[in-house]
């Protein structure tokens, strides 16, 4: 899953730690989501989108599978 969390944080001049505090997770969780090492739960994804005031689809996108 791709995401635009880093972009949204930059628009809001916000650190990973600040976002983590707002959505009640660790900074490491935000880092792991941003780098694609962790896929957030639906609840967490919705909290992040709501915090930034954008639609879920503006932050998270499924990677398209390539047909062989």
C-alpha cells in the first residue's frame, strides 16, 4: 500500500512524533507506515485521514498488480 502521509505532514509542517501523538500511536508506527513496512488498521488509517481533513483515498492507495 502506498501512502502520502509524508506529503500531508510536510504541508502541515508536522513531525512524525507530532502526528503520532495526535493519532495516539508511536513515532515508530508512523515511520513504519510511511516507509511501507507496516499497513495500518482501518481505524488508524481513518484517524490519520480525519486528522488531515482529507478523504482516505487521498492518503492511502492500493498498489496495482501487474499482469505477467
